[in-house]
C-alpha cells in the first residue's frame, strides 16, 4: 500500500512539474551570541497557486565532523513533528504559514555553529532546498600582559623575550596584536619576532597566547608596550587593549656625574665631606674613587658615596669616580674640584707681652694665614679699640696697660675664626691718684680721721706714711693689684697734724701731703656731751631765736592792747593782776670768751632783776 502511495506521488510530481514550481529563499548566515536565541527563516513561494495547500516541509542540520545531515523537524498542513533524540529535541520550535517557516533555537551553544537546511516539497510543484549557516560568538576575557621581571640587556646579541600576552575563553579564535608606544609591531628579522600559541579548550573555547621577542635598545627604557585582542561579534569586530607596561632595560653607563653632597657651601678644615657619584647605567653600577693627584690610590667608598672625615687643606684637589660595569677601554668618569679652606692661628707681634715707658708709642700686628679674605678686630676689656691687622698705641699711660686681643674672622665663612693676644705693660714711676697733691683738713680734737692714698706704677709701688702731731694712728687698709697700691690710715686728732704719703718704686717717688688743723672742743652749760659737737650748738641757737621771735610778738600784742606803757626813758613795766606758776621769764646773757653761748632759764612766780625792777 505504501509503495503504491509513493508511486502515486512520483507520478504526480512528474506530472505537476510540467505545470508548477516552488521557489525558496534563506539568509546565508545568522549570527548570535552564545546563550542567546537564534531564529532561522525559510521563505518559499509556489508558481501554481493551486499547490499552496499541498506541500511538505523538513528541517535538517549538518553534522559537525562529516557531511551527513540529521533531520530535526518535518510536517505538513496537518502535522508538525520535532524529531526525538537529536541535539535540538526540546530546544527548538517551528512555526509556518503560507509564505515562510521559522526555526527558533533557545540557549544557543558553541556546538550550534553549523549549517541548517530547509526543504520544501510542493508535490506537483517539485522540491526546493536552502541553507543558513548559524554562527555563534563568545567574546574572550580581557588580555593579560606580563613583562620580564629580570630585565633585558641591550648587550644581548640575540632577540630577548620581553613580554607575553594571553586571552582566554573566546570563540571564534581571537587575534593578538603588539604595540610599542602606540605603534604596531610586526615580525621583523633581527628586531621583532612574534610567537602565537592557540589552544582549543575542552569547553570549545579558544585561548591564545603571544610572546614578544625583541631586540631592546637603551631608548626602550622609557617605552611602553601593550597588546590588543581583536575578536568577532555579531556583525562587527571588536578590540580590547591591555594595560601598558614598561620593561626593565639593562644598559652600560655612558655618562657619570660627581658632585659634593655635603656640606652645603664652602668647606673648611675639620668638616666631613660627602661626595656622591651617579651614572646613567642600569642597574646603577658600583664606583671607584680616586684623587687626580694620587691616581694609583683607590679611596675607600660605600657604593656611590665617598666620605672624607675631618678634611685638611691637603685634601684639596680634583676627585674622580668611575663605573665598574664597563671595561677600561671606555673612559667614562666624573670629576669634581674640592677646595678645603683654612685659617691658621693668629700670630701677634709683639709676642705674649711688651713693656713700654710712659709716653712711648707702640705698634702691634696680628696676622693669620688664610685661603680667604679675613677681617681683624682688636679688643681690650671687652671693648673694641681697633680694626685691621695693625694696632697703634700713642703716648702710653698707665691706662694703656692691659691685654689686647685680636680676633680674625673669615667673612665668607664665619665659622672659621681665630684669635691672639698681647699684654702691654707700661713702666714708670709712681703716680698718685687724685687731683690735689696737698690736702688741708680741719677736725675737732679727739676725732678719728681716715687718710687714703692710691698709687699707680710699674714696678708696683710701695706706700709708706710719715705722720707728725699724733702718736695714735694705724693703717686700716692695705691692698694691691697688678698695677695699683692702696693704703688707708686712721689718725686720732690731738693737735695739728702733718701726714705724708710716700709712694715709690725703682722708677721714682711721688708724695702726697695732708695737713689737719685741730679744732678745740666747745664748752657749754647745756647738758650736751662734747661728742655731740658743734651741730648741737647750732640747734640750740635756732631754738633761742625762735623763742625771741615769739616773745617779741607777745610784747607787741600786749603793747597794742595797752597792757605795756612805754616811757621816753626806755624802761618797761609789765603789770599783772595775777601771776601764775606758768609765767615764764627768759633771760639772755653773752659770754665774751665764747662767741656762741646760750642760757635759758625758766622760773615760776614773780622775779626781780638786779635793780629790783620787774621784768
């Protein structure tokens, strides 16, 4: 029965092919990302409209490893069936209408990268078949670049591996491109060699690794290398660039610089000097140091630093440093001139001390040898007395004696200074201090008088006293320093006294005379002791004058009141109705032997004078 049906269909097809035809159209390829949904469309058309309702559709997929095909769907107007036990069972849906049929594939896999066939049988219209290549894309991860950690030397004759770049899990296979400072690197004999290794993982993804072998030069120390991964995506090509890296380039030293690191500024004796050497080689090489004046002596150093401790003027000179990463055929060195400044101890002339006579002149000099200009200042007792290398002393006196100190300083290097001194001794006879050479004094008998005498001189004078008129005297102070003698005596005044201070040394003698006139003690009836002296007498006189003034005012007041009549004879009477014990009579007498004597007498009651007249 089936055989008869097939035979009938063939006859019908042969018969219909004469009158009808089916036309079919499909896209050459469909591109999707892995995991997305893919839709493959098959459009068809019949030239005989009577056959539009009688046709048969089948979908096939080509095997991955051979040319065989597997059906995944078939159907007609009444029946549609998805074949079982295929890679697409349960993953595809098929829809159709009068003009087209569509296959939709869910969750596209890498294995779906293959050809899909659409076959339409129009019975009498014949058969038609078309195909679409489904392309699946999976972008790779970003590229990872790694440089050679040990560095690359420019002296290598062969190409050296400088970096590697890798990208993983891409589909289809991605490509890697190298760049140096943005310029693409291509294979170039003797300069660039790019090695590429592609790996198909079990997952179906591709991993690509590229190695850059490169002939480095010194200029590459500042260059930046990067790699770029290019890969296909639906409808386009995309690229992802790696980070850029700087490779370590080893190259010999071609230039060396040597300089003084410390101290800053000028160098003086006693300083610690640090010289530093630096070259342009990589890695930085160790250096050797020497002094041009001693070329065969290698100075002990630490790496690129030469330390000179407590330098002296003999350490001045030209210093050199040389790198040890090149042979002796290439003269590469650094040089620096070191100047150690100095200031010698000051030399003073006269030396130590100098003796000169009063009135003489003296010239002193102070000099110190130095590598720089100096300034000299003279001091005496902390005060400036001169400036410059020479000090002139004119018309010497004893005040000229003393220690003169000169200070020498380097103006451009104040820390460099020295000093010297000279002691000037002025020699001469004694010179008594004070304006008067003869002193006259007056003192009350019985008092003690202190007489002082000071004398300058060199050699140091001695002081002696010659006192007449008093046996009661003694020296209370006697002291001397380097240039002066001082003596004080205490003398009791018993009569007129003559005292002579005699200062003498080997150069001469000088005297000072004192004349003391003794004043007798004042006798008085007042209860004052003689020791109170004339000061008490003056006080008593003042009090008496005040009392007389008061008495005069009282008499004048009574006269105005008429209490006291005045006659032409000049006698005075004072009439009192009542006399009390508080009445006071004042009587003044003059003693012709003493110019100043006062007697005050107080009485109670009435008193009468010698002529029995009332006062």
